[in-house]
């Protein structure tokens, strides 16, 4: 052995450390030293950095250890956590079973004490009561046998309880059933009481509903009749234009602008409901249509003044020949304020051949109003105007013989006789 060492190794220490040196040489072959050259371009400097085999091997071991730790943690989290949860659940089940068994034992102990007490009472009567008759003795003995039978049954049930995890004693079952029965009966009484209250409440609601429907229906009819009076006087004119009242009401409900508001959505109820609700909805739809129609149509005078020339054929003031007059003339001095008769948008404001200085307002549903021969315009094209808004001043511009207002109402661009729209009844 000594010859072997002295032949191949310089010393005993070299022999002992030779395996470690061999391992290190393998590490150096796998992780040889490295050098990195970095050039500082702006300054022209070159820097060289070296990494030894030990440094590279240490960093590799650190990364490998981190990977192994992460893998093991993932494995523990994925595999062992469900096992831990399962063990925790099993422990809770065992605790619940133990608690149930302790409760059952308490029930059995109470029953056992009761049976032993009954047995002692029977034995005392049989042994000490000298006046006891044979029939009474036989009855007591039968009762004693029955008590012993119950004690034996109790012993059997305790044995089953300790061996069978699914065991539930009859005494506990009966107690739970009794409690559930009492609870159910109490709940049933409460439900009956609440049901009676609901029946009373529903009766009150039905009565209130009838009152509300009748009241709203009456108000709607009253307001509808009142609003219809204003539309009734222009029905003949509307019929001449090919318009029916129902068509105008539907269009008025659908019409939308910033002054009149958004469209009205009709209400439709299930056919299975009482027809009074649909009648009320139809009445409200008609009332709303009439209300909007009264607001949209240009009803009323643009100026508080007398009429000097009606709509229709007349002698032309310039030529003297018969010519159709397309509007109504109102007397007025220069500067008299002229007002919009309904909400709308100014679609024209300026000079027009023959009409002079004019303003035209679109009120919706195809109706427009035109004011001619003005001396001054107080609105601009695109303006929204409300009823009573002063849109200009009377004058004598254009083809005019003197200061007045020429006023037209047009449907889809064609003028018609506005007398019924202007006349106040």
C-alpha cells in the first residue's frame, strides 16, 4: 500500500485529496473561466472582466437550488395541500361524531337513571309492602321484567353506538322529530297569520286600484273633452287638407323637439288583465296626443290687431285685377311687435321676392307659419322660439301698400285658409 502511494503520489496528502482534485478538474472542464470585454465608445476605453470557474459553478448551484426549491414547493402545494385539507375535514368529522356520541351518552345516562329508579321502586314495593295482593304483585313483576328488558335494550344500543359510526339513538331521533314538529307548527301558524294579512292587504290594494283607475279615467276624460274643444274648431280645415284627427294624434305622440319634449310611448297591457287598464291607457294616449297637438298647431293670432284682408280671391291693390290672396292681413303700425303662436324653429329669416322681409317658422307635423312685410327681424335662422316670442316688427317692405302684417299658415309648403286657426271662440 505504501509502495503504491509513493509510486503514484508525492505524499499522503496528495493521495487523500486526489478525488477532490479530480472532481474539481471535471467542474473546470464544464465551467471554464471566461472573460468579457466591454468597450467604452465615447472615451475609447476597453475594460476586461473575468469570471472564474468557482464563480460560475457557485452561480449554477444557486440556480439549481432555486429550481429544486420552487419545484418542491409547487409539489407540496399541489399534492400535500389537498391531503392536509382532507385530514382537516376528517378531523372535523371525528370531532362532530365525538360530540354526537357524548350527547347520545348523556341521553342514555338520563334514561338509565330513570330505569334504575323505577326498578328500585318496584323492588321496594314487592319486598316491603305486606298488604300487596297477588294481582298487584304480578303487575309489579311484569313491570320489573319490562324495566329489565329496557335496560338490556339500552346496553345493546350503547354497544352499537360505540361500534357503528352512523348510529343515531331512537331517543335523540324522537326528540329531534318532536322539536321539528313544534317548529313546523309554529311556522305554519305564522304563515297562516301572514297570509290573512296579505289577503286583507290585497283587498285594500284592489279597492285603492279601482279608485285610482276611476279617478284618473274621469280626469283624463275631462281634460280630453276640454282639449278637444280647441281642435274641434279646426277639424273642417284639417279635413280639407286630407288630415284626420286620429292621424294627427298619432303623429303628435311620435313628434319630438326640444320645446315639445320627447315622443310618447303608448302603454299596452296583457289581454288577460281587466280591460279597464287598457281603456285607461288608451284614454291617456288620446289625452296626451290632444295636449301635444294643442301645443304644436299654430292656433291663435300673431298680433292683437284687426284683420284688414282675408284669405281668398280679392282685387290686387296694384293692378286692380282679381287675384288669390294666400294669407290674412293684420293692420299694424311700423314697429308693432309680432309673436310666434306656437313652438317651433325658424327656417327662414330674410328677404323674399314680393313678401319683403319675412320670417318662416316650422312647428312640426308639416305646419309652418310665415310673417311678411316686416320692418325688422329679431330672430335668426335655426333659433327655437316659444309661443309669445317676438320674432319681428311690422312694416311695409316688399310688395306692400302700407304698414301691415301678411300672415300665412302652410301645410307641407302650401298655404291654406288660416281663419279657423286664428278665430277665437
